[in-house]
C-alpha cells in the first residue's frame, strides 16, 4: 500500500516511536514514552497521529508458522497468460480467495508476480497449486520451496539518529 501523498514529515521522535513499535507493538505507552524521551500524553498523541496518517497501518501478533502446523513456505513465480487489464483484474480478484497466500508482489524482470505461500506440507501445497492453476490461467508457474528461514523481520530499517 502506498503512503498518502500528504504524509507528514517524520521527526526523530516519530522515527524512534516507529522503531520501538516495529520491534514490539505491545509496549505500554509509559514504557514507549520513556524509550523515546517523552511523557505519556505527547507520546500517545504522536502514536495516534502516525495511525491517522496511515504510517502505522496495524498491530498484529507474529506467530511461528511451524508451531501451528504450517511448516512449508513456498515462493511461487507467476508469468501472466497475457498482460491485459482483464487478466490483472482476474488475478486481483482470485488472490484473496486463498488464505495460504500471505504476500504478493508485482515484479519487474522475467516473472510478473511473486507469491509467498504458507501451507502444512507438500500434499497441502499440491492441493493449493491445483486450485490456483484451475482458477487462474498462467503462462508459467514455478514453485520454489524454502529449506530454511535464515532471517525474517517486520521491522523496517528506519534512521533514528538523524535529526
């Protein structure tokens, strides 16, 4: 999702707030305020301002997929059957129907879209693959299975030092 055109400029304290919340969105306001050098009320008002500006777009619990039986991560490269507005509209309509798809990117280069899919195992992936390819005509679909997650983070590299 793109940031609104009139996104307010972020000062150092706003960036510190974002830095802390990206690492732990459950921080109590008192603790967050202490970490960024503000009292509670101004800190909370800044958080609300960041939410209103859609800089903070939500707060979630991060879950280890292995612990809930979703131990297979697959990256799927899709080449569109054609590049018509109709195909793109069909793609955008179909994707939300698959909960297994957790991320989707439109790409430049050899592939048109990259999907990140999380399923229980290869059998579940095969079922997902059959349903996806039945619902969406594609020129080519290539699946790449992740062997190990080396690093994952939702925290963006925001500069908290520059004034």
